C-alpha cells in the first residue's frame, strides 16, 4: 500500500498536528496522502463526497475515535476502501492505533504486514406514505425511537414477511455485531464478536416483561411498522442511522432493514483481539 487518505476529527486533532505529521511521514517514505477535516461528532454534519477522494487509494486512516470511524465507514461506503482508526479518545472497540504507534504502523502497512476484517453493514429503506425513500447505510445500528412528547411507541416486527412480535416502549435497535457494544449494549443486548454475521434486535425500555433481544441470521429481512397506540393515531418516530437522524415516520409507515450488499473492510495489524479489548473495557468499569 502506497496511496493513503486521512479523515480527521477537527475537535480531536487540534491544529491538525497528527494529521500533518502522518501526511509528511507517508510522503517522505514514498507514498501519497491527502486529508479531509470532519466536523467531529455533530449530528448530520457535512460528509465527504466522491470527488473529494483521490482516484488511486489503498487505505483511509481515520483520526478521532470510534464515532468518527463509524461515520467515515458510512460516508465512504461508495468507495469500498479499507479503513483503520487512530484513537485520540478513550479506549474504543474499533480504533486500533494510538498516536504513539502510528508511524510504526505506517511502516508495517507499506510493507504489507496486515490483514483485513470484513464487517457487515445494514441497509435501511424507510417507506413513508407508501413510497420507498432513499436507503441509508449503517455500520453500527439502525434505531427506531420515539420523538417529541414523552409517550410510548408501538412497533410491529416482521421477519421475512412473518409477524414476530410487537414492542411497546421507547423504540427498537437493529444492530450489527460491530454495533453490539454500542447502544445495543446499553439497552441490555448481547455482546457479539464483530466478525460474526447476524442481526440483533433489541427493544429500548420495553413495557412488555417478556421482551428480550432477538438474534436472527444475516440473510434475514426485518420490517418494522409503526403502529397506533392511541385513537388519534398521531404517534411519530425517528429513524437514526449510526446516531444520525435521517427520517421521521408516522403511524402506518415502516422501515425495511437487511444486510447491505457491501461489507466494511477494517484493516488490522493484529495488536489486540476483540476479546482483549473487551476485557480491558470490563476492567475499566469494574
């Protein structure tokens, strides 16, 4: 690998000091490198456009934290280029590199000493007033949750065209294994090795005592329909893709969720396994 690109979180890499250091190091070692400055963790911030990526590109470095890497994975899905994260925050699950190890990592990558992990993505098609809207991609999760007044929402769940369950609560999370350690975990869902291939469906603050997480196959299709709890039928939900709000749905609308056609490729150097990172996280919050 010789041709690189950096997506950097402006709020994590102050004055772009690490970004410029990496760029200079790569160029001085015979590579090419350009960079793009992201607006950090702002919701619905501007995203990178196809014309902003160079034609010859082997790898994208993402400087910031897990959130920055997740957004970069969504925003660059069209390019199908591997990513590797440089962590400038707390210990994360996705970002493998630290500032102190990044130059030695560049050497190894240029020498071909790496492997690629395939991470499944989700594709979500909102259907509003009977019209199928533009699909959105998520690496972590698609969340259907209440908005506005503090009221419950009724969500009717179908898998492969068959009715499965009805949830009444704050919403439902449909997560990939990569996203199992995110909102899914906070809502009581299971932790899954990110290399696994399955869908996790976890209710949020369900008012049904027997509502537990449901694990289904990666090839299954999930449809969640917005049901009416009140006579007025005026309930509304928000659909979020990796934490960004992309659609509002009313009673009778639905969203169709399935595995995306293209995986996200994460470059790994083998420094820490998922189980080691998980153990360190558990020790942190002991």
